[in-house]
C-alpha cells in the first residue's frame, strides 16, 4: 500500500500563472504541473477552438515533458467558427476545476486573457445576457464613435476589441446595460496563488518578434487559409485575435507579406502593453500577483513558483491539516 505524505497540507489552492503574450507562461506552467502533480487549465480565449493551433500558440507537444503528458483542460472544446463566450468559459472552468480537486490534484490556471482570468477568479456568476431588441432599436442610428462613447459611459472598458466593430460594441453595451439592472449572483471564487511573469519592455518586444517569425515560418498563413477554405467567413475569423485578423486581411489582398509582419508585430506589442495594464488593474482590485523575472532561468522561475505556492498553501491550511 502506498504511504500517505502526512507533511503535505490537505488544502491545495489554485495556482495561477499569468503574463503578457510571449512571456513563457505555458513552459513554466507545464513544469510546475510536473513538479506539483498538477493539471493545466487554459485561460486562452482562442485555444478553446479546434484547428486554431499556430495562431493561438497551442503547441500540444509542450504538454509532454520528461516522458510524461501533463493533463490539460479547456483546450479544443469546439470547432472554429462556433460561438464561445465568458459565460461558457466560467461554467467550463468550474466543472473542470471541481473535477481536478475531486481527484486530489492541483489546478494550474495559465493564460494571458484578462477577461478569462477574471471570470475564473471572480466572486460573481456571469449571466447569459439575452438580446435586447428595444435597446438595439434605440441605437440603430448611432455611429461607431457614438456607440463607443456610450459603452465608455458604463465604466472602464473591459475589452478593447469591443470598440473595433459596431456589432461587438452593440453587444458590449447590451451586456453592460443588463448587468447594471441585474446584479450578478454570488459565486464562491477559488482560493488562488497568482504568479506573474514580467520582462523589460524591450526584451519582451524581442521575444514577440522572434515568436511571430516562428509562427509565420510554421504555417500561420496556411492555417488561416485552411480555415477560410473550410467555409469560415472572413468577418468571423477576424474576431479570433490579432494573428487571425491580420492574416485574413493579408489573404484578402489588403497588404503585402512584408507589411503583414510589421503591422502584426506592432499590434501584438500594443496588445502586450494592454495586458500589462489589465494586470495592474487586477492588482488594484485586490488580486495579489507575485511577480517573477522572465529573464531568470526556467529552473529559477520554477523554484520561486513552488516555494511561493507551498508557503501560501501552508498559510491557509488548517492547524489540523
């Protein structure tokens, strides 16, 4: 019979590894999972889609390390082109995390999508907001600029991309109006230890440039072309993040391959800046993020993550644990 480790606290909080794009979150999370006997929960808004691998950075080979495949969740949930939203993500996260805890494993939430991270950590359930025909009718003659101004009147923008398209802006206003009139029901949020990976801005830009070149060499354009050939509409594919938006525009002849790289690189750097702003907002709202230097070796990063997590785990465990 296998001996039980009585020195290990019985309570295992959620470990969250976050950071801007190209900061090495997945590599660190996988090694932490190996060390802690954990399982990965993806907080990436695009990796839920099948067939969107290169553009979303979904390298499933990365989950196999030292001959062991780390279990992962919330990846490849549905075909590209289907609708997925925060409401569904929060429900899927709750189900997956409950199953992980039931089996005595440690959940490791990994990602950089701020809205998805907050959906997992918040103390309120998200609601499925119905279409509000009267509201949409009242806004039918608004310009895009007027819609953006109305959306901003509800408070700080949660998602910058909501302002880039009239239909998305309308939907965001619809959700904001609904939530203003219908307070969200309480939800027991998971106890969590948050680790953030940070880089100097110049070094992060170098990493973004290198990764973008690798993705283009590894079939990013071919992946987007294949999705279009499968019947996905260009206007729908453009919703799935910067890589899919810019490559779709390139395939539609809007610019050359050379300008595609430059435009996409600039947009990703701007996105990384918005991610860092979002993480600062999370800290202001009470989430304590323990920052580690991404320039440290992976071994050093892992040691800091494990030590911090174990200390937190001990601090919240009952005396009888």
